[in-house]
């Protein structure tokens, strides 16, 4: 099995092929499952803890680690979000007396402190003042322990967008701005070329959500991304993967492939997308269009769409706070069927 990047490239090539060529060079691996005998319906698989048990912390370093709920309800989200110098929650477990601990932030890929030390105060932390990606470091005396996950994304505040641009990257104007409303993202993740491969959840990378517009040479780019969307997509993939697990032939590994057609769309780009809603949820960073080979047969068909629809319904029933939109795009206007999934906060269903 190749790297995720290679498989994503294969999926992109597939999507440009006529439908009759099928999934001969199919794309990104989402969930691999080993076959089970017996049940054939969707079931909720037990969710393993994201990190080692707390007891394992006591014997190493400072003895600190993120708790399981630091990774969202899916336990698969790998980013937390904050505005510069803003307060954020970072659920943490520590061994020993927490009153003796301080914390600091370390830039991703670096080991030097990017901010001054502050005392640990429960699960409430203050973000660094500059946008970028950081790891939390916990300090006890002269010993410092860097928490590898989740990564903190400090966003560029929305208000720094001037004349529809951020640092030369064109974003455009939100409908809410024209109408004097506040429904727009709080901020944007600043993305350098080398940040595209950063995993934002177990199966999704930051590059999956970049706007596919005519600014391929413009860096940094900016992305609005809602962690609720990441949670919902991971939960849907888990449901789909569980179905593949239960439906596979005994002893045979079954792959479920998927591709993110569209994640964040800048308003400037969304205005030129055929049949796109004027105030699309993609602009808010809480929507994605995905093609999923839910039954693992090497092609995306109406059957796959129905399996994904079923998974979305189950996720929303189990997690009402993730309720949102589901669009099934199956007409001949598209090379391959795909689904729109969002976490807008109210139920919406349509076909296209």
C-alpha cells in the first residue's frame, strides 16, 4: 500500500476519468477492516482511548498527556483552535501535584519556546499571540514534556481580512458582511506549502480542505475549518468502515476509499462554482463534499451514497450537536456520485 499522498493523487486522477473506467486506480485509504462473521447491520464500534492509559504517564518525564476528550467526540480530531492570545480548553491529565506545573507553547517542528511560561490552571490555557501551529509543553522544575497531540492552530482573526484579501491571498466578501451580520468564521488557519500534509484528524489532512481555485502559487493560503466537521466526518467514516468490516469475506481485509472533492471555499471562489448556494456552508468551513467507496467494490455508485446516508443519519441520531446538511449528488451531471456533509446545526436534506 502506498502513501496517503500517492493514493490521493490516484483518486484525483480517477475523478477526471469517464465513469466507465471505474476505480482501477482508486484513491485515498480511509478505513481498513478485517472481516467478521455474523451481523450485517451498522453497529457502533467501541472507541479506543486516543492515548495510553493515564497510569502510564506516571513513569515518564513530567507525567502529562492530553485526555481522550481532547480529540473530540470521535477521538480522532488532531487540531484544537484558538485566536491569538485567546483562551482555549485543552483537557489534560498530569501525574503528581499540578500546582507545581507551568506551560509554554512550542512551534510545530521546533523545540524552543514561542511564548513565556504560565502556571497550569486546570484545562484552561492562553494561546500564543502569533498565528501558526503549536504543541503544548508542560514544565515541572527543569523537566519539560512536549505533548505531541493535539496540535493547536492559532488562527488569523477574520477582521484582519482587508479588501477581501489576507497577505495577498484572495478570500472575497461574505454575504454576512454585506448584510451587516456576524455569521462568518472567527478566523482562518494560515497554511504554508509545507503545512498541507499536517493531519487535522486521523484520516484527513489540512490539504484536503484548501480551496481549489486559481491561486495555486499564492502562499500562505487561508482556510476556515470547523472542528465539528472533522468530528462528523470521522464518525461517518467509522460507521462506513464498520459496515465494510461486517460485510467483508472472512479473513479478507476490506479497504474503504474516499476523496475530499471540496472542503473550504472562499466566497470569491464559491461565486464561480456551478449551482453553489450563495451563502454556502463551505464558506463557513463546516462542510465537505466527499466521494466514498462505502462497499469497497472499487467504484462509487448510488449504493455507496445510500450507505453513507445511513451512516450520517446514525451519527446525527447519536450526536445531535453534529446535526447538519446532507446532499446526495448522483445525477449524470457529475463524473462520479458524491455527498455533501455539513455540521450547520440544523437538519437539511437534498439531492442533486
